[in-house]
C-alpha cells in the first residue's frame, strides 16, 4: 500500500473531496498486506504495528474529509435556500402563463364537477369533510372560489347521516345552509337513526324542508320521530322527480301512517319504497311514473300497475304474501311501455303481459315453476327479450341451463351469485358454460354475445375455471361471445389468469374487471334497483 507523504495533508483540497479515490488505496497483490486483507489469516505480532499505522493514517484522512464536507455543507445550505426561493419565484411567474387562467369559468366548473365524491364514497364516509370537494375548491384561490360558488350543481347533493356508527357529528346546520344557498336544485339524502338524539335530526329535516320546492331527489330513512314530518311536504315538492323511503326498525314502520303527501308531486316519475318490516300504504301519482320499486303484497302491485300505464322500468318485490293460490288471482296486467323488469317471485310473470320487454331480471325461488312460467310469459307477451339476469345460488345451475335452452333470443346473460358456500357447485356452473373443443355443437346458449358474472359475497371465482370458460366461448367457432365482465367485491384474479384474459383482450374480446363499489353499483343496476338509495 502506498503511504502518502506528510505534504499530502497540506495539499488536501476540494479536488480531493470531489474525487476521493485520488488517494491510492490499492494494495499490491502477492504482498503480505494483500493476503491479510483478502483472507481470514491471523496477523503475526510483528505485522500489527504496520496495520495500526495504516488505520491511524486512514483515520486522519477521514477526519480531513469530514472537515471539508462540513465546510462545503455550510456553503451549500444558503445556496440551496436561494435556489428554492428562486424556483418558487419562477413557479409563480409561470403560473401567470397557465392555461387555467384563460379557461372559461363554465369549463372549469365542469372540471370541478368531476372531482365530487361518488354517492357510495360519501355515504361510507359517514361525516362531512371540508377537505374534499366541493368545499376544498373554495380554498385554492379567489378565482376558484368564485367559480365554485357560482356553480350550483357542485352543491346540489346534501347527504346527512345520523348513523350511530358515524365517527363524528353529522353535517352542521350552518354548513347545510351555506351549501343550500349556493345550489339551485337539491338532491336530499337523509339517514335517520333511532339510537341518535332525535332533536338534531328533526331540526335538520325541518331546515331542509324549508327548501322542498327545490328538491329534485329525496332519499330518506325514517325514525318514529321523523315520519310525521312527511305530512308537511304535501303540495310543497313541485320539482321532486325521484323518491326513496325506508324505515329504521319494525317499530318505526309499524307506527307509520300511510304515505299520501306525494300524491300531488307533479314531476315525480321514479319511486322506491323499502317495506322491510311491514307494508305501508302509499298514494302516488301513478299515471306519470316511469319507474318504481316497491316491496308489497301482489294485490297492491296489481293496483299500482293497472294505473301506472307509462312505466318503463319496474322492480317488483312480492312480500307479505302466503302460499295461497288466491294471492295471484287478479288477472293479467298489460304494460305497453315496460322495457326493464325485475321480479322476486317468478309467479309474477304469470300475471303480466309485456309486449316490448327487453331486459328481465329474476330471482329463482321455486325451481319447479320457473321454466314453465317464464316460457309461457315470453310466448304470451311475444316480447323481444334479449337480456336476462338471474339471481341464483350455485344449486340453481340445472334450472339456468334449461332456461337458456328454451329462450334462444337472449344474447346477454347476467348471473348474480347470491352466495358462494359451495365452490364445487359454482365450478359446475362455469363448466356448464364452457365449450368443449371436441363438442362445440353442444355449447349451452351459443348465441350469447355478452356474459356478465357478479359475486355478491366476499368469496370469488375459481380463476382457472372462469378463464377456461371465457376462452372456450371466445375461441369456439359457433359461439357469438364478444364481451365478458366479472364483478367482484375485491381483487380475486391471480397474475396468470389476469395475463391470460388480457391476451384475449388483445385478440379482440371486450373483457372488463370491475371491483368494489363500482361492481356493487353495476349489480344493483342489473336488478333494477336504485343506486342512490340510503340502504347499506
């Protein structure tokens, strides 16, 4: 090893710091020092003084380097501060040239609207949050604040949640008033809670009711204390287009009076009522409705459907009915404009004639009557049924196959799996839809061009079986598959399956993987439910 001369220390300079390897630390191969450095040999006693001198000399040089570094850092710190200040100054000046300054307020307002949280995200949050849109937009700059304040659509949705599980107090009255002042049309979503103090809830609902003439949408979960307040809305909701009502408990619903305050709502076209515990009579402007979803006895549905002749979409949940055949003895109801329908009981189809029905969603409850009832309904209605959604469990596979074999007009199949307790049966369902390369002519429903499968519980699809099913239908010559969609609560595809499905996309298949809240929204849509209800 080269031993530096004492003069090397005096000549120590910035150049040495910039290139610290200027000092020769190479040890000549073949020397004893080289051997000690590259092996675990024990040094001889006579060699120790030399090694100690090398360590001491190195320590001295390290101290010199540390001192030079410290001095340079002291010089660098003000330079860095000066640079940061100058960079900030440049950024400010560049901002003067920003295209955002030239952007018309109307366009900026449209961009702002895309920052609003989704309804499901806002409901999950269970509290007001001034750090999110639209409130946060008012704290960026005076111009943004002016645009945000002058864009009423940003402030239209008012969601107040008194759920007992909320982590903080709900929307303060002062903020609600400020929001209402900036809005024009109002979409009110109010979730009452019996466990929470009723007085603040009553005060909030009364405040909102002062502006009921501007309501276009109302979704409310009622407590016994809130339900009587509905009466004050009579003749005061001229702009209301969409309505959803449910109750918090059996007590709140049993004590509820018939709902008749919306009979004169001249703009109302979309109604939903969730009678989980007890049917509540409701009076509605049925002749103007284009959509409704209500759970009620079948005789009540008949009275609604007979008068609601302009319906385009209906979700019929038949509850509070026994097995008596008299429950269905109300003749046939014909709806000339109905295009989308969900029924919770297939027996409903035996009482309907729908000549223009295009999309049908059905829950299988009694397998022995489903196929016959459905086939008779389609024949009687002579409708152009093209989309069929089934809410099923894996045990319903044989019924599903028989339905598909009977209804050859169906080109879109949506399967909503209610629960997945038996993986083998679920694999049987997927295998049933798989096309064997040795028997392509026996494929189930080869006319299907769109196949959508959704899982409503936390379990998920067998990746390998699902992929083989999609691949077989996509590549089979006699199958019409063009798109496949998988809806799940969370991530479920392994990397190999994901890669394989992307290869099919590269071949031209429209494949979509939808997860989380977006998946839930799509599943709700296929069963003719309202995605903006207050039910969770």
